[in-house]
C-alpha cells in the first residue's frame, strides 16, 4: 500500500484515487493546440526554434497553410470515440508549454482560443462529456 506523504509541499494522491486510476485501465489523453495547424507535435515551436511571437501567428489566417483554424474541432466526435473505445476518463491538455490556452482566461496577458477563435474548447468538451456521466 502506498503511503500518502508530503514532499516539497506536494501531496501525493490518496491510495484509493490511485487504485481507481489503475483499475480504470483505459483513458483518453487529448493533446491538441496551435501545433495541429501545421500538423506537427506539441514540441513544434521548440524543435524548430520558432520564436514565441512568430509561433503565435499560427492562430491567425495570415499564417497561410499552417493556420490553426480549428474548423474540424468536434467535441461530440472525441467524446463518442472515448465512449466507443471504453475509456473510463478523458484528459484534455488545456494549455501546453507553448502557452496557448484552449480556454477563456481572466488574465490580460493570456494567449487563448477565446481571443483567437472566440471559442472555449475546454468548455465545449466538458459540456459534451458531462452528458455521459
């Protein structure tokens, strides 16, 4: 049995929560963001050495073929896929290290999908997933 302990002010999850996750066995993790525009992985900005100000341009049509238009985002399809595959949970990475948030933020310096696409993708996903619970 795991011991719950605190190290550097970080508390481990209680054993019963970890047991639930282990018993669930199958879940869906969704990594999706600006890097999907050019069809690259989440480390695209870093691996290509793209400056943040240049990378942010992917959120706008002026970036051309690499534009992250998000037109094919369909929360229902992702939720239905998770259900069909028997996933017990879904985890959407809501903000990757590139700084682009898939949700609305109250912070004025945030770079979000609400600003660039007038959408809160996390809220959309949550609404669809909550219907299944």
